[in-house]
C-alpha cells in the first residue's frame, strides 16, 4: 500500500530534500503551507529540485489546532514530519514570543491533533543541537545534559520533551531527531554557511566587495541536509520510537569553513572578510560536536558528504544562480 506522509515546513530546506526522498520511495507527500497574500505557494526550493508538481499542498499553520485536526482528518497520514519552526536563532531574541508560539507550542498543537484524530500516526520532531548550548560534555550524545542559550533553543527543548512525554503518556510513536547543523544550496541566506557562499560568489563576480560576519571563532558540526533527511526517515521505520543524535562527529570554526569557500572561489579572505560586532549574539553557543554512534548502530545511518564537498557545492550553486 502507498504510504502517505505529511510534512510541516515543506517549503524549507529540509522539507524540500525530505519531499524528494519520500517521493523517490513512492510515498504520497502532503505539505502544510501557510497562506500568504501572494497567491503562489513559496515552492522555490521544491521547484529547484524539480518536484513542486508532485507535492500536494494543504493550507495550515502550526499555531492553529483546529486546522491541524481538520488536516489530519482529511489526509490521514501514516507519518508526520514536524519541520516547521521559526528556525533562525538570532531572530529568536527579536521575536521570542512568536518563536515560543511556533517552535514550542506548535509541537503541542500537532501532537494534540495526532492524539485526538489519528493516534496511530508516526511522528518525527525536528529537535536541535542548539539545546545543548553551554556545553556540558566534549562530545554531545543523547544522554548529554541540555543548557539552551537562546529563546529558540528553549523553545526546541520544550518541543523535544513534549515529544518524549507524548510517547510515554499516550504510547504515540513519536521520535525526536537531535540534528546538528546541516546545510545545502537550499539553505536560507541568513544562516552562516549560505551567507558565506553567496557572499563569496558575489565578491568573485564583482557584485560586492566585502563579507561581514560576527563571531567566526564559533565551532559547528556541519553536515548536508540531503544526508540528514534520510536519518529522519529511518527513525520512522523503527518498531520503537526513540531519540537520536544526527551529526558528523567533526567540528570546524566558522573561520575555517569560510576559508574553504574563499579558496574554492580563488578570492582572498583577508582582503574581503570584515568582522562586525553588531552580528554577535547576546549569548553564543561556542562549540558543538555530535556523537552519532547510536544513529550509526541502530539506524545504520552515517553522514556521507564532507564539509569541503558541501561548501564547494554551495559556492558553485551560488555562482551559477548569480550568473543567471
Ligand atoms: P527552514 O527555516 O528552512 O524552514 C522552516 C519552515 O517552517 C518553512 O517551511 C516555514 O514556512 C515553516 N513555518 C514557519 N512558521 C510556520 C508556521 N507558523 N506554520 C507552518 N509552517 C511554518 O528550516 P530548515 O529546513 O533548515 O529546518 C527544518 C527544521 O529542523 C526546523 O524546525 C529547524 O528548527 C530544525 N533544525 C534545523 C537544523 C539545520 O541545521 N537546518 C538543525 C536542527 C534542527 P515559510 O516558507 O512559509 O516560511
Ligand atoms: P545556528 O546557525 O545558530 O547554529 O543555528 P547559524 O548558521 O545562524 O550560525 C552558526 C554560527 O555562526 C556564527 N556566525 C554567524 N551566523 C550568522 N547567521 N550570520 C553571521 O553573520 C555570523 N557570523 C558568525 C553564529 O554566531 C553561530 O555561532 C542553525 C539553525 O539551522 C537552527 O535552526 C538549528 O537548530 C541549528 O543550526 C542546529
């Protein structure tokens, strides 16, 4: 029988790659999209992958419980992937209440809709390495204590624990993927990797002269979104729901990530990179390094794309896009 998946956040980076993966596996893919005054769905990423026509859009918002209940009644999904969120950490200080309403309480809405309408549906929650924040252990695993450092991370921690709680309270097949940073040519322009690859491509083409960044000493464990959505799907295929860290096990400074992009484009980093104190955050997560041993052992998952390969792919995609 054809499986049916509902993805919230289908217009985002992960929503696009996950749609592609599920369509390739023969799923019927439904995507929750929020209405905007421009009539068209924001399907630019899905179009980039050539799959916009294959995703069935349903109107909805993570903040609207009754709409979610109606959607689940109509769609009757076998699997729900909750990727929707106010996902930009820096914005969460500017919009802490909105971040809480969507990124935290939105999880309650969708889990309540599942409990009331289709308790047999499997649920994936997009949790985040940001929950570790002020690091308690050198390598973070499923058992490392959390210490969130932004309104975003606090909201994600709520969503994570609610997922665990609905699993334990109601027996819902609800899994939480604690994903470390993952990027791609479809990454939003506000996130540091894409800001760098787009900026470097603009400098290379003579469209701009400088790239302004904040804290380039921060370290992140970066992987590719295409690899990470596979881990989401694998979690949903397990007999028992559980929580998994998804990471590469390698950490790199923003500075060194930047260097890969500049060197690939053949542009001098020293001549063009400017540090802007306004871009520093009120509280920083200095270093993240994930231990993916459990995902490797239980899901048979591992990251396949190196940081170098990914940054080169992103710079090339931005050069191509800008030349067009
Ligand atoms: P994006 O920011 O690219 O996508 C976010 C999505 O959420 C968009 O489709 C957006 O829709 C949607 N959305 C926002 N608010 C609402 C709302 N109120 N109702 C319905 N939809 C809404 O994020 P990513 O694809 O990068 O990440 C996917 C998820 O994984 C997010 O929850 C993120 O926090 C989490 N995560 C991401 C990591 C990463 O490194 N990428 C790492 C760990 C966790 P619209 O197009 O209308 O704005
Ligand atoms: P992050 O990603 O906050 O880790 O959250 P981001 O790319 O925004 O920042 C990574 C690190 O780079 C530093 N930095 C800058 N960041 C941005 N955006 N812009 C800059 O100019 C800049 N200069 C330095 C930041 O201070 C930070 O240390 C991402 C999101 O996808 C979350 O949704 C997800 O949960 C986590 O990854 C895991």
